[in-house]
């Protein structure tokens, strides 16, 4: 039998438990130092870009609400000034105190991000509603004398089948293709069938996750279906709420084609503004994540140009030295790439040690366990690039969800949707049901069932001619971009 060896030729199975633990602790220490230094480099490059964006007067004008503006700017000022203090060797830092402040700023920024996400979802529904009515207007003229050739539908089905068949190994791409197609197709499914598909798909997809993850995912599905009933919607950034309500209260059916196009432009502009501000808030959130790593591992930062960093950030609020900032940006990118390569070696070492560790009984002791848990927490902050809710990053309920509780949560979602659609018009209901169906992972049992749904959604007996022709064009266009 081949003996397991470390990366330096050490025969791991000949090490004592204590020697193996010491090796693991040493590599773990090196890994933490690299993560801390990578966080430092990331902070430099990302904060420089945010400083330039926030310094733009146009960005200031986009935010009307003073309280929300205060949260963003006050929070950003604090984290940049804390970073400055961390670079001053003579500055004393109370890690626990700073952690509490950073987590408070993080929560406030996350609340802003979630509210904006709700407005972004609702504005996207408005755009889809306008697109639907635009198609209806256009089809009366452009598709008046055009007949649907079922050959086109069958060619499309074959094309989708071939593309999916070529992606069976790449699961993420496969799922993404199915989701995008479902998001383009006209929604044609009766309510009882729809709820059955939701129920079956979520039972299959969520059955093996923890309670916290499933609870969060169900809440996310509720938000995707109707954000207006969640959290701070209508309270935070109320200007966007007012704009969206103005669009919703417009009698879209009565608008001319030109008016529909003008309104669609306004909705797109609104969505762009919302995404722009939310993007900055998410960037600030990821900065906070990396700054937490730096605060907790300040002693592990090794940098030979801290004086340049201090100088570059010294008067950042009043004056930006573009040349120095650009120089730092390039250095940080180079350093980050070098450290990432070194980190991969540590990962390989730990994997090798882990393989040997699993062969031994009662191997973990208190110190090793604490160190590994600490590293796990640091990596959780470092890897969170989506600015996830803190309670989801560090859940209290880590046990696997039970069948009964999963059933209860799914039924709660279905009842929520059922109640929500009562107040919606037929078109809006279909648009929202389609969106939720498209974000579920593979809501059909197999490719044949999926292709049958596509064919059914493009049946002239139940879908208007114009909508079918528009959908075929849209799907072929999207598939073309996929194959480029």
C-alpha cells in the first residue's frame, strides 16, 4: 500500500498525533496570515474605486433621502478611517469594540441593500408588464399577416435539446440555461399544477440543507415573488417606492406604443439608479467583511509599503492623489495574485493532513478544534462577496431540516403566493409566477418534460401568434449569445 506523504516528503502515518497536530496548526497559521494579507490587498483596491465613485457629485444627487445617505457615507468614512488607524503601528485597536461597530454598520448597510433589492425586483416586473403590452400593440401590425410555421418551433426544440445535452457535465451552466429559457417563455400552467411543481421541486432541492439555509431560501422566494410585502419596502428609500407606485398606478392598457416605450425608458433608468446605489452598498459590505478579517488578524499583516498606504489615505476626504492611488492599486493587484498562488499550496497541505487525520481516532483536541473553528469563521467573512445577511453566514440552527418542517415552510410559501395573487391582474400574476418558476433549480423532472413545456407554451391554440413569434425570436437570439 502506498504511504501518504506530506508535500516535503514526510511520511504522515509515521507522525505522532501531537506532531500531526503541530503540522496542521502551523499550516493553518500560515493560511490565516495569507487570508489576512489578501483581505488587506483587496481592501486597498476596492476602497480606492469606491472613494472615486462616492467623490462623484452625480452619485450624491442620486440619493435624495438624507438618513439613508448618512448611513452610507458615515459608515464608509468610519471603515476608511479605521483602516488608516490599522496602518499606524502606534495606534491601539480594541478588536472587540471595533467588531461591534463594524457589525452595526454592516447591518444598517444590509438593510439598505435589501430594501433596494425589493425595489429592483418590483421595477423589473414593471418592465416585463410593459414589454407584454408592447408586444400586444406591435403584433396587431407587424404579425398581422405572418403565419406560425410549426417547423420553427420544432427546430427551436431540437436546438434547446442539443445545447442542454452538450452541458450535462456542467451542472451550473445547465441550470442557468433552463432558468433563462423559463424566464423568456410565456407562462402557461394552471395554478394547481404550478403549486405542485413548486412543492415537488423544493422538497427535492432543499431536503439536505440546514434549517437556517432553508428558512432563508424560502424567505428569498417570497421576496422574489412579491417584494412589496417584505421588510423595509416603502420605508427605506421611499422615493423609489413613490416612483414604482406611480408606474403601478398608470393605466398601461390605455397607453399608445410611444407612451409605452417612454415609460419603459423611465423604468429602465429607475432600475439603473437603484442597481448603481445597491452595487456601492454591496461593495461597502464586502469591504466591511475584509476589514473584520484584518482587525482580527492585525498582527499577521506583513507589508513593506504601509507608509505609502498611510500617505494615500491621509486626506482622502479632501484630496485624492490619483498617481499614488493608481500605484497602490497596481501593487495591491500584483500582491493579491501572488498570495493567492501561495494559498493554494496551503490548501493542498491541509488536504493531505486532513486525509491522514481522518484515519485516527480521537484526534481532535480543544486547541486544534478552536483554531479550526476560528479559521472557518475568518474564511466565512472573506468568502462572502454577495454581502449575505449576518444571521445566514453564522446560523444558530445548523442541524439538517426535518421532513415535517420543510413541508411546513413550503406550504407557507404556497399559501403566501396564493394570497398575493388574489389582488393581481391576470398578466401580472403570470409574470410573477413565471419569475419564481425560473429561479427554482430544474423544476422539471427530466429534459423531455421540459421540452414538452416549451412546446405547450408555444402552442397557437392557447398563446397569441404575436407572443409566440416574439418568444421564438427572443429565445433564438439568447441561444445565439450563448453559443458565441
